[in-house]
C-alpha cells in the first residue's frame, strides 16, 4: 500500500500479492509482464462509451506503448516463461480456446455488463464484450445507458446506426438490436418494439418490475466495521456496502486511495467504475494501477484553486435500485476497519427504480442538492439526469449538505458551505432561535477562530450566514476584535479531538491521518476551552469521523418539571476548518454576498427523535473551575441523559461528555507529526 499523509504500509506479503496481480493482468492483456513498458507509466485512454473488443476479439484499448506489443498474438504471450503462467494458475492455451469457444457461441447482443462465465471469473481478467451488434444497434454507449433502468420496450434512437451521433432521450440499451424480435441478456428475454413478448423474470407481468427488498429503504447511519471489535448491529463492512456480486456501476469519490485494495473489493469484469479525484494537485498523484481496465474511468474534479477533493460520496447502481453512501472513510483498508485500529461513520440509503422508466421522478430537496453537487463536479449530464429515474421520496426527511471548492455569489452562496447547512436545517423544520448544544467530532482541526464556531453554531440553529456576518466585530487588520457573542457559543460547544494519551494508548499507537498543527492551538484567537478528548466507545480505536451532534431543550408542556430534548446530527466528510465550511463576506466591489470554500465536502443532516428528561438532569451544573497544567477548565457532567435523543438514529461513537484537553502534558491535543 502506498503511503499518503501518514497512511500505513502493509507488510511484504501484501506487496508480493500486488506484484502477482500485476503480472496476471499483463498476461490477460496479451502483454509481456517481464518486459519494461515504454515511457515507464501507462496512460491508457479509458472511455466507458466504447467497448474493448472488435468482432474478432482484438483489443481496441489504446496505450502509449508500441502497437506491436498490443497486437502480439496470445500464443506468443503464453510462450513467455511458462513457469510464470503455472505460478499464477493460468493456462493461456486453454484460456484462449475457451475464449474462442465463448465468442463462437455468444449471441450478437452480449451485454457490456454481462457476468463472465465461471472459467473466466478471476478478478484479474477482463470480461469479453462483443461490440458489433452493440454499435450497429445503438451508437456510442454513455454512462447513462448503464445507470438508466432497462425498459420493457425498446425505443429507437434518432441517430440509429451511427457510431458518432449521441443517443438522446431515454437511451437505448447496449446490446439490443431493432432487427431481432428479442435477445438474450443474462438469461432473461428482453422485449423489443417489434415484439410484444414480455420479460418472464421472477414471474412478473408485462407492466410490473420485480421488487427487491431494499436493505436500507428509509436510510440509516452506521459505524464502519472494525476487525477484532464485537458487532452490535450498528456497523457495516465495505463488502456489505458494495455488494460487488450485484454491483453494475459505482461512482466513487475519495481523498486517499489504495487502488490495489479497491481492485480487490470490486469485480471490474462486471462493474463499471467512475473514480473521482481532485485536479490538478491530486490528479498528479493518480497511479496507473487500474488503467488496464476498460470498465474504469478516472474523473478529475475541478479544484478552482488551492484545497482538496475531500468528499467521499458513493453512488452504487444495482439492477433495480440505487444506493447512496456518504461516508467519512477514504477508499483505503484502514479506514474500513481492516487493520483493527481506525473507525469511521456513514449514511446509507437505497432508492428503488420507478415502475415506469419513461417517468421522471420528483426530486426532494435532498435530491436537488445532490444533483447540484454532481453537476458542479462536472460529471456526465446523462448520468445526472438518469438519477431522476429513481424514487427519492424517502430522502425527504434528510438534508444533503455540501461544500463546493470555489467562490459563490448571492443565490449560489446560500446553497453551499455553512450557509447551505443552515438553509437545510431550516428547510427540514429543525431551526430555532433558542440555545442549542453543539458537539463536533473531527479528525482534523484547522486554524479555528470564534467566527467559524459562531458560523456553524448559528447554521445549526437554521441561520444561513447573515447572523454571524452582521455580528462580526471589526478590529484592526489581521486581528479579531473581542466578540461578546462568541462567549455564549463557547459555553454550548464542544469539539472532540484525541489527546496525546489517547493516541499513545490506542491500538495504532500513532495517528497519521489525524491532523492538528501546534501553532494553531497556541494562537491567541484559538478557543482552547471547547476541546474535549475524543475517546471511542470501542476500546483502543481512533476516529476518522466527521460528525456534528445538535441538541435542543425546552420545557415540557405536558409534564411539569421535565424537559423535552430534540436534535439532529450531521454525518459526512467535513472537518472543523474554514477550508471545509467556507467563509461568507460581502464583496466590496460588487456588493454581493460571497462564500468561498476551498474543499469539496458533502454530508447528510439526520433528524433525531425526542426524549423527555428531568430538569435536574438536563442542564449542566454550575461550572467548577479546575486547574490542570495551567489551563482553567469547567467540570463536565458525568452522565447526560439528553444524549438518548440519538438512540436508534445515529450511533454515538465517542464517550460523552469528554474530558477537557490541557495546554501541555499527556492530556494536550495530539499534534500532526507525532508526540
């Protein structure tokens, strides 16, 4: 595993396994695995709108290496050291004979997503895709072809027969021909416009679509599974998220990536993959490990300046539903618990296909903001439009919150960053003018000032940014003036970050992806008293979570002497920094409101329930000052039942309330770079 930002490197056995996979892939592509490739770095052109074979089975994947290497007969390739083929269990002669037999028996309408036969189901082999009938029938395939549901009847594209003209409207599926009444696709009969025969799949009638029992039809928040930790029903593995045996298309975003690990989690012979990374800075870090797969496209998201593509959004397409996952975890093994020392959190929901493929579904506010976010990332228009073929109604109780790396003016400013957070809170009916308690869990802290805390606090009350902007004190250049409003916000805000002691006594013993600079903590404007030690409820774990818990209390009208607690949580990718949440100003030249975010982030607002507690237990007792290593800290309430409001809605990963962090010693924050 490559090292990145402190990520671990696995042992030598993993490295040798990667090398074995590389050799096997080279053999299956007809290349010499023992001969260095020209240029040192592959630059395969990956286009999901093209198939990877002609009629006779010759590869059409273009590389910068010499054409003679690609056109080399398979028998020549297999004549390379025979011991290598035996070593990896590959009989090239037998494989070639089986491949030719399959091509001979293959029907003209072979699907681009057809599962390989058992003899070719090895993860390092590409599926063999016939393209002759595919091109003649439909023209160039687009991403929307893969994402759109398969219809009960074919529709004829206006540009039928042309390989260069795009297919518009509800796009005709790859592998169908107008000339034939029906075609076989994965064992089922596909109806065409010329034939009224219907699908017999699962005994369904002509006007119905098979109903799959969705695992997460109403949405849920889950911790990531961690090796060695007991499963209590509130966690999920990456295998359970991907369900790779059924996965047809995956649109994945990540900040840190282990391509070899991801390769093992997907079946790229049957799954098309769009991998979103940041450009240009992160784009230069992309490896060529997956470049040999025609089912893979790497999409570089525009950065519009400094910052990072920190969003982890996942869109996973199955036969009859779409899965949306918003995790805090990157696409690396240790973030998904496989090393047994790091935990994350995620939101997950499954959206069913609409019964009528010709009907465009009504989007909820959640759906509108998610599509707005995808459009800003410059993903394929057809893919974005095809998302409207799913039923979004179960997302109406949630809010999709994002940060888009750019400067945004007026109407666009209110949709992103902390302005978008406040807008979503208000739209869900969660806004209030009363005091709230805000608990923030972050794996990275920026140069925090009161202005950022106030912006988030007011946003969690439902304000869209104006309140903090108008209350912002004016001081000398480079300095912040005293802010009376910040005092109240600090009283009701806690930020959870691990101490040196917590990291040192953890299973990992270090925290390469948990970041905080000492100079920021020591700055006079940093609100040090809000920091709490982030200790996991799972022993020895460190957290990569990014979560905001919000609780609101009010007197019970029905039960005197008791208090009703309500709340919600944010679950996503945004840490506590101005880069992640932005900063709103009023532009002096244009007189327009402008918010600037440097990172791409996304998350989900998850409403909690309500709970009733006794007044004596619902409020924090009078502060008792304690002196610890020169720092004056308030005493925390040992047990606060108001946290019960999140039970059954959002798992609480840390011990609450956490003990205050000190300025020095083992209870001071863990700083980037070690102890």
